[in-house]
C-alpha cells in the first residue's frame, strides 16, 4: 500500500493511533473509504492474532477470507483515487 500512496508519511502500523496519525499527516479524509477499509482490516487482524493459538474454526476461516477481500478492495480503491 505504501508504494501506491503518494503521501508525506507511510502507514507504519495498523493500530488505531498509527492509522489516525497517517490520516492526519497526509490530510486524508477520516471518513474516506480507504480509511474505513484499513480500520476494518486492522480489527479483523486483531481478532485473528488473538485466536492464533486456538483450533482453526469456521469463524477464523471466514474472517481470513474477509481480510483477503478487503485487501482487494483497498488495492482497487488505491488505484481509483490518489491519496
């Protein structure tokens, strides 16, 4: 993602604070689709990180598929808009 974005500062993490900083520094509209997608992925990855020691469940597999889909949406959004 950082290679595609012509921004002042790259996105260095997926914590709320890292995303908020990236949005602020690069003057990105906080309610933009790209920000919403990144925050959704962040939340889903947090879920998976906390479930990593558990047996793979249907919920785990579903969220993993949602992350893959969100990745594609982010890629398309980056191509569609110039941040």
